[in-house]
C-alpha cells in the first residue's frame, strides 16, 4: 500500500514505515501527528485510486520526528576587474517525518 501526498508544496510517494524528509513544516511539534488529506493517488490490494485533484476518503498520518538544517551551501559572487566579491552561506531547514498509517475509508476516486 502506498500513496502520493502533498506536503509543503511538494509531492512525495510514501509507504507505511517510511521516513520522509520535507521542507520545514511549522505548527507541528516533534512527536505530534500531522494528518494529510491532500492525497493525489492511493494503491492498496491491487486497487488504484486516482484523485481529481485529490482522492476523497484517504488519510495519511505522519509523526514528526525532528526539525533540522541541511548542509551549508556557499554562495560566492564575483565580478572580475571590479573588486566585487560577496560570500555568504545558506542552510535549508527541513522536517523529518515517519509515515505511521495510510487510512482508506469510503474511498472515491
């Protein structure tokens, strides 16, 4: 059983027990459950449900494990002969989730 869900503006294919690293999701503390109703596609027992745009009656529960920052990316701007140099770094925030359960009830595609 798997599903394609939308979290933080991006789409992910998830199965129960998977770890999911997404853009940082605010409003959910580590240990809490995030319920996703924006499911585009679900597959279970050979049955395929395709949404238009979302599948009704499918719920994906994600447990937030932690928030963190990714590796540092160095941004260096340079213009030769003009004595222009700028160097700064960026670390993108992320949230790590574990897919607890994919619930299917009264599913309509």
